C-alpha cells in the first residue's frame, strides 16, 4: 500500500520529526484555521490573532480564546496523536507542533517543541507574571493581573510576534538531524514555522507529507500521502511494527 522507497526509509531511520498543524487535531473536533471548515472563513485572523486586535478589543479576543479552551478541554487526542506517541517505541522522535492545544502531550509524546505557544499558559502584558488557565478566576471579560492590574493574555504567538527562540532553535536542530520528517495536517503557509520542513529537506531528511489535500509543501515533499492523519498514521505505525518485529 505504501511506496517501497518510503518503507526502506522507515527501516533505516533512527531519528524522526513530526511537524504538525491544526489538521492533526481536526479529528478531535478542533476546527482548523484555513480551508472549507476553517475558523478564518468566518473571522479575519488579523482581527483576533494579533496584539493590535487584543489592545483594540481585549474582551473579544479573550472570549475567543476561552471558547477555544472549552473546546480543547472537552476533547481528547485522536488516533493520529496516539500513533505519533507510540512511534517513540521504535525511533528517537521529536514532535514540532504549531498547535497550542496540548494534545500531543496528553497523548504521551515526550519530546515536544511548541512553536506557537500553549493555550494553557497566560501572562500579564505589563509585568509578565505567568498564570495557568485553571488558576484564573472566571471573569466575563479579560482577567487582570493580581500583582499589577495589567491585562492577561494567552501565551500564544500572534501575527507579527517573534516565536519562542528556544523552541524554534530546538525544532530546527531536530529537523536538520532527522532521517524522516513527517509534515502532518498543516497548510504550511505560516512562517517562520514553515521553514522547519524546508530546513530538514535541505539537510537531507526524507520529507513525507500527510494531508487530506495538496499544500504549499507538496512540491517539496519526497512522498505525499493524501488521507486523514487519524487513519494514515496508525497504518504507518502498523508497517513499522512489521518491519521491527
Ligand atoms: C488535515 C485534516 C486531517 C484538515 N488530516 N490533514 C513571509 C516570510 C516570513 C514571515 C511572513 C511572510 N509573510 C508574512 C509573514 C508574517 C506572518 C506569516 O507567516 N503570514 C502568512 C500567513 C502570510 N508570520 C508571523 O507574523 C509570525 N511572526 C513573524 O514572522 O515574526 C517576525 C518578526 C520579526 C521581527 C519583529 C517581529 C516579528 C508569527 C506567526 C504566528 C501564527 N500564529 C497562529 C495563531 C496562534 C494562536 C492561536 O492558535 O490562536 O498560529 S496563526 C495560525 O496559523 C496558528 C497556526 O499554528 C498557524 C498554522 O496553521 P496550520 O496549522 O497550518 O492550520 P491550517 O488551518 O492553515 O491548515 C490545516 C491543514 O490541515 C490543511 O492543509 C488541511 O488540508 C489539513 N487537514 N483535516 C490531515 N483530518
Ligand atoms: Zn502584572
């Protein structure tokens, strides 16, 4: 069912990177950003996912993140997340995710770089005191810092903001040392995150894309598998089990 060259690569590989985007969590019921069912069909990203948007209307932006926290808290990792976690039995695995939803960690993956932050964490825009989401009192609008009264924002990366340097550097190093880089459920249009699979490719890694449709990355991929991540990843894991038995 899978390409012979790909199966050979799975046999030889030691280090594997999974570079993931919103599509891997779609089967858990978390909407993606772009595409037919994407949340940005209804709302413009610059109206919600930027610091300017937050300062213009902090309550609106906070409510939007509260809404997404509720979805995330009421969902579970899916077969795709669990398959990636199980790859650790067979390879040195690094997960590089653009997602803020914590589902890789909840599925059991241990080495994770989060390029766009994590919705569980929040911080005061004045004094940078950190708050975990459950610690915050439920307020109707944006909560205020207990120390200085400043506005509290989610610890996520908005447009025009710099990515956490340690996470990006760790991700880039893992990509460059990888034997296979799986690119799963991302449109690969948001930079600098989308440089990660390109760095892997330039360093000689074998790029395998898993997506329900072609993307910006398809022409650079060594192998593209079109299908749902929650179905394709467990099938690949089954091949790995055969190879390693
Ligand atoms: C399935 C599936 C299933 C569905 N199975 N697949 C050129 C070069 C460099 C930068 C830029 C540039 N042009 C513009 C920029 C700036 C900008 C950018 O990249 N813009 C582009 C959109 C044009 N980048 C930035 O602003 C970044 N910062 C920056 O550049 O700083 C520089 C700087 C320098 C000096 C001073 C200051 C700054 C920051 C980007 C931050 C992005 N943040 C967001 C929001 C995070 C918080 C939140 O979640 O609310 O991150 S935007 C949003 O997009 C989110 C995602 O992580 C990110 C990527 O989206 P993703 O994951 O790819 O999702 P989708 O929806 O696009 O795709 C889903 C895919 O899944 C689809 O392909 C489906 O087909 C597929 N799928 N179901 C498998 N079951
Ligand atoms: Zn403060």
